[in-house]
């Protein structure tokens, strides 16, 4: 009766295990759908093309680039042509409010009031050109160019940060895959221990309490793996968000798995941090502030304008006061004119001086911020390189610990079968083996993470991706 009870419990645990880890028990999964292989290089490409936010930054940068053409376009002359026709009373109608380019037309003012409506027409063209701005146009072009570079640096920095985030998530996924494999091996070891305890209990060599403890240990191992599975799926979904992939977690296969068992070679880290997008963005901000200051300094300068116009009109009232409405529809009087104008904003000196002080302070603030970014990145490089060296030393010891823990567990398992050690000693060895396997996977991936940190601090992700096979 006692044996049947233990066998019933064992079957219940096995059924529970199959439900929890369905695919590992030989059940068909939905792997009938085609799997998509995904490497880190794929992630980097998909992050750039799959995120609407990055596309928005790129379009904003493109839109800002048109400011350069607009600033240069001020050298092109402006020609405005207008035609008007209308009816108005013949009482000094030039004093009327009228929209558009030209004033309403009239003939001479009559001594007496009249309510007669007289037609009038006009056609005019005005050409304006500002060939010389004494540096104002050049300053506007320089400011627009700096603004365009600043917008481009915003996009570059955002892309860099998102690519970095994608690689980080990928590393977490590889670690969690390795952890799931170790936890599955731990479940298998616990199942073997449960089966052995059941056999030894029937033979009277072990107390029945060992089987109950193995069952508890097995349930705990299953729950821990399910918790890791939840984290794994969450990270895969996060990677799908970063890359814009519509796939579900079960449809992806991650091909860069050698990072969990293979260390990278020592890269050439002689480059500086000046190519980091954050540094270049702040450099672009300094250039933009300098361009603002230059534009403010050029504001208190003269402008040279050239103008020319052509004007024709027709009025229903003649110079002698006679009325001929038909003449109002024909352009009977023409005038031409041309001139030059030099203007100088004399009373704008105080305003321009205040603007120069303002932009000078902003420029100094941005230069100080650039120095801070430089200091931060320099320390990040030093920290990342130090962590890389230390993590290499740790990773060199991790396989030794793992091999020793595995040999120790195998010896304890055989001793348990022979009745030389108890349940506690065996499970301690099993826990040490699981912990060593987890630490080995973590140690290897920490080296890769340190290498990634070096590449990030120097603004060169190729230091990391060039190590991938």
C-alpha cells in the first residue's frame, strides 16, 4: 500500500512536469511555423528601420536641413506682380481702406460730393533684391547649417542608444536561455533522485521522507524554471518592440549563442571617445550656440536693397474731371522706377547688445557641458576597461568551479545510492552544481557585457560586433 502511494505521487509529479515543460516531454509544440533566426547584426539593422520614433527623428533632421536652403534663398530677388480692378465712388477714394498690393484708384477730387461709381484698374510689378547684407546672410546660413547638424546628432545619438539597448536585451536573452537549460538539467537530476529514492524506499534502504523531500525539491525547481521562462518571454517581447518584429517569442531563434560558452579576444581599444554620439551631439550644440552668437553680432549692420517697379493704371476720371467709364478698364498711364536703399538700424544697438550677452552666456554654458560630457566618457572608458579585465579573470575560474561541482555531485549521487550520504548532502551538491553552471554562464556573458560597455563608452559598437562569429 505504501509503495502504491509513492508511485501515485511520482506519477502526479511527472504529469505536472509535462504540463509545465510541455515541449521537453516530447509533446508537439507550435513549432510547425517557420522559425526566424535572429543575430545581433540583424538586431542592429532592424532597430534602425523598425522604430517609428527613430523615423520621426530622421524626418525632423531632414526638415531642419531645408533651413539651409531657405537661408541661402534670400539672395534670390523677390518679384511681386499684382492686378486690381474695382468700382468706387469718385469722392477722394484714395483714403479708403483697401486690401492687397495697390491703393484704390481715383481721378481728381471734386469740389462737391458725388455718389457715382467709377471703374479703375491697375497693374504693377515690384522687384526687390538684397545683394549685400554685410555678413547677415552668411550668419543665417551658418546658423541653419549648425541647426541641421544638431538635429542629425540627435538622431545619431537616439539610434546609438536604441542599438545599445537591443544588444543588452539580446545578451539577457542568451543568459536566460543558458539559465533555462541549467534549470532543466537540475529538474532532470531531481527527477532521477526522486526515482532512486522511491526504489531505495521500497528496498528499505531509505526512509520515505526522502521521496517527499525530493518531490518538494522538484516542484520548487519547476517553479523556478517557470519564473525564468516568464522573464525570458518578457525580454523577447522587449526585443520585438525594439526591432519592430511582429513575431511572438516562440517564433524566434537566437543564433549568437556562443557568447555563453566562448570568450571574446582582447580588442584594440586605442581609440578615443570623441566619436561617441553624445559627445558629438554636445559639440553640435556648441556650434549651434556659436552660430546664434554670430548672427546676433551681425544684426547691427546695414543692408543694401535694390528695387525696381513698373506701374500702369486706368481711371474712369480724366485729369480735367470728365468721366469716361470705359477708360477705367484700360491701362492708359504707365510709370517705371528703380532705386537703391541702404538701411541701418541705429536704435537697435541696445537690443542687439543684450542679445549678444545672452548668446555668449549660452555658448559658455554649452562649452562647460561639453567638458562635462568629455569627463564622463573618459571615466566610463576607464571603468569599462577595468571591469573587462576583472571579468576575464572571473571567467577563467568559472569553468573550474563548474567542473569540480559536477564531479562532486556525481560522487555524492553514487554515494547516496550506496547509502553513504543522506538527502541533505546530496541536495547541497546538486544546488552547488546548479549555482556553478549559472555562474559560469553569467561570468562569460559579463565579459561580453564589459566589452560592450567599452564599445559604448567609446561610441564604437564595432568593438563588440566584430568579435561575433
